[in-house]
């Protein structure tokens, strides 16, 4: 009797544990699907009221007014009247998949020792079993760029779908760029005795810049060797920067640092440059536009850096750059849990500037896709692009309307269950009863 009781308990434990796991990734699309009756936000500024979108084998085949889209033979037609269809939101500059619990060191896999690590790849560390990922797609984040941290040159990032069995299955774009932290002109230090934060000139700045010059000069010379032997992994990883097949993402906030770092990269022979951070990018909009430098802005839900700055400046910054003709995307900057609120950053940017909501949507869809070099695949709902999209009750950029009912990644319908929803249901049983 005890033997059977033990077996029953073990089986019950396994069953209960299985219910707490992340849902299995979506199966490949088996038949054509047509979503009809919704307001379709294409992602390029265009809105289609009472529209329809058809996709097959993970690719969008038709999009337009409902009357102009015909259902293919054997298609599943889903009535989404009154709802809104959006391209999946894209979260750049995150540690999603590389970080799980901040206080548990064993779950942190986003930083390597040393200062110069261009050969470190986020792709091989990406954890598709992260409990964080399902909470992101429940808020419309269907793609995330996972970025290594630390050091002067942190390594290369990759872009992943919010669904997949492993990193090979989830990846959209491998090694899309290398991340460099430009030494700021000013450096701050917190005094634990006086509890004050002192800002002074960065004395080690030139030392780091000299190291960059040496490293990039060596990498450029190495890239011109046809068959180098032996292979230098660090220098080989930087070759795509000079070929124009990968971005150089420069972390820089101060206006002086933005200008100086871009000039350095161009002189070094780098083809594609992106500024990440850009807190003072509004001071150098002409320079950024002239050199066609996109900017990935840090989170805008914050206070301004300077005591004498407009308190609403962070909210207005994306709109300022957009109006100046600079390609801009918004990010939660090195975050993983908070990035689920990405859409609301774009909503705030629209509310505090003259930027239309459909233009603000591009800050987290089309512009982000163009920056990472995936604009031909994702970012807008257009024929021939991947069917990575979502259906929401209302405005995806508004906390009141962001209620995601369905999500499709490469045409596969994704299970929107996550840990937070399970906890809600669990404690609703306890505290919801009167």
C-alpha cells in the first residue's frame, strides 16, 4: 500500500510541476489563416479600418480592406471584429534570455571577464526556457535583441523570437552587431561616507580611446588578410564591421561623446554605426542626420539627467529626433523584466510630442527592424514579410488597451500563458472569494 501511495505522490508531483512550466513553442503553421474585421496597423504609418490579413506557411500573403482579401482554399478564418492587429513589437538592447534572477549569480550569463571581447556571442547563451520570455509576448513583444554587457567591447548581440525550443530555433538574426562602450567625458562616483554623487572629468578616458584605436587598427588590417593563420578569434569577430554586414553599436549619452565616437568609428573604417543611449542626442540632431546614424534611446520613463533640463525631456526625446529626420527606436536599456512595457514608452512619446501614434508605433516596430537589418522580414504587416503579429483588444501603446488576445510568430499561434498569469489565477482563488 505504501509503495502505491509513494508512486501516486510522485506522479502527482510531476503533474503539478509540468503545469508550472512554460508552454511548448508554437507548432509550424499547418494551413492558411485569415484574420478579418479588425483595424490593422501596418506599422508604416498606414491604418486599415475593417481590414483583413492572410498568411500561409509563416508568410503574409494578403493585407487590405476586408472585402479585398479572399480566403484561400482550406483556410481558417478568424473573426476579430472590433479588435486591432499590430506587427510584433521589437525590444532592442536587452538582456532577455541572458538574465533570469538578478540576485542569483548562476542565472546571469550576460557578461564575460576582460575589457576587449568582440568574440563573445550572446547567441550561444540565450535561454529559451526563461520564465521572462512568455511574459514579454503577453504584452506584444515578439522579438528581442539580446546584448552582452560589461567591458569596453562587450561582444556581439543576436535577435530572437519570443518562442522556440532552443536558440537555433528561436534566432532571427545571428551576430547582428558588436557593442562598444564609449568612455564618457564626465565620470561620476558615489561617496559612501557623505552619501553624495560627485561628477568630474574622466581621467582614464584617453587611455580607453587609445585602446580602441589600437584594437580597430589591428582588426582592420586582419580583415584584409585572405586566409589568416593562426586565426585570431577577437579580430576575426570584428571583420563584419568593415564589410558592412554587422552594426557597431556605440553606448554613448553625452553630445560630445556621440560626435567623437561616430567620427572615430568612421575613421576606423566601420560601415554601419548605431548610437545606443543618446540622452543628449537632441543636441546633435544635425550631426546624426548628416551621417545617417540611427539612435536606440534609453528608457524614457525616467527623470532628465540635468537639474536644469525640462522635466519632460525624456518623454519628448524620441519625437525631437523623429522630427529632425533621425531614425529612432526606444528600448528599456539592458533590462529583461521591464521590457514587457516597451509599447507604453512609444505611447508616452506620442502623448508628449506632436508625433502621431502610428509614427510612434514605428519606434518599436519598423525602425527597430531596420536598425538590426531585418526590415525585409519583420517590422510591418506587408505582403511577403513574416507573419509575426498580434491581436489586441485596443491600442497596444496604451496600458488600458494593451490586452493581447492572440499572437502569431512565423505564422504559428503562440500560447500566451505565463508565470504571472498562473500566479494571478492561483491567488484569485484565495483572495477573490468573498
